[in-house]
């Protein structure tokens, strides 16, 4: 399992769904504690079907807060 400081939440720009590593994704059978970076390349948003490329981190590298 990743360190808490490495487990950033990511939000899709399409529907606003936030992937939270503390919760995982029950619909996609992603266990709790799975970092966004560790999701498979074919994982999609459980709400709108957006690909991983449509997500932006809410903190950490590449996020708005870091800019």
C-alpha cells in the first residue's frame, strides 16, 4: 500500500467524479488503498466512462495546487 502522502485524489473534468484511493472503486472492483497511478490503463470513470487521461489530481504533482 502507498504512503498517505502519495495517495492523491483525482477528479474527472467530464462529470466531476473524484477517485479517492482511500475508498477505491467498488463498481470497478478496485480495492481500497489503490493509488490512481496504479489503476490499469483501461480503467474508466464509473459514472461517465471517462478514461484516466480525463482526470486531474486535486493535490500533488501536476495539480492546480502545485502550480
